[in-house]
C-alpha cells in the first residue's frame, strides 16, 4: 500500500559546497582582481553556473565582498596570532616573512586586499569604503603592537608608532607588487632582513 505524503517534499539539496565555491572565487579574485575576473572565470573555478552563483552569492560585487570577508577572517587571525610573539621586533619580522611566503605561493597568490583600489564605476561606494577599512587593518594591528613595545621599553618612547606602522604597511604593499611581477621568495626574504635592520635602537 503506497505511503501517503505527510507534507511538502523536502527541497532539493545543493549540488555544490558553498564554502569550497567561495574559496575558489577568492583565488580568482586574488589572481585577477575584481575588474579582470569575469563571470565565466568565476563560475568555472567554482564549478557552478551563473544561476547558482546569483542564487547563492548574489551578483559579482556581492560575491567579491563575501570572498574578501572570508579571506579577511583567516588573515586577521593569522596576523593577531603572529603579533603575539615575545617581542615586537620578532613578531613583525615573522609577520613579514609569512606575508612573503603567502604572496609568493603560486597556489594561493597575492592577497586581493593589497591590490589597487576598486574603480568607482565598477562597485558601490559602500564596497570601496569596506575595502579601504580592510586594507588598513594590518597597519592598525602593527601600530598597536608597536605602541605596546614602547610601553614595555622595547622601543624608544619618542618612536612614532603611526609612521613606523605605515612604513611596514608600505613594505607589505611593495611585496605584493613584486610578487605579482615575478619576485621570488628568496629575493623578498632578503628584503625583510634589510627592512628589519632599520628597527629603531633603544638608547
């Protein structure tokens, strides 16, 4: 005897993993940037069609924001953990070395947060402002670590935490550009050594 239906049939399960698809989109944006990443590039990497992309993630801009936030969550935790080292100098050295490792990793590529500012014609003001805030987060974290080092006597009291943090932020942006244009891990790690030779000396 056939069993009676007790209600509406369950919805069809999604045939893809959203987390994996978002990670794939993140890598495409990292490699090509927002403007050069086409919908064909994104859907091919994600293994889904455009309908599924729009249904699950929204339009290209919304997908970009979600991919960037997923990346930023991972990046923020790594930066926080690294800057907890026993000294500011050791922590910042390690942070720069880890950033070089990641930027020269051919699988993961350069962090798209360090890429050129988004074109105003391509995305909303809200998204551009969000990206600007995300770019500033690493610099802010470094500045706070430097201020802690000043309080603990590791750095001179007259150190400009703002200027020193900006210096390292500019170095990081330079690493991103160099990695995009063929700079190797070994070459950029030597630059880290030179950079850290300029660490302010205590009296």
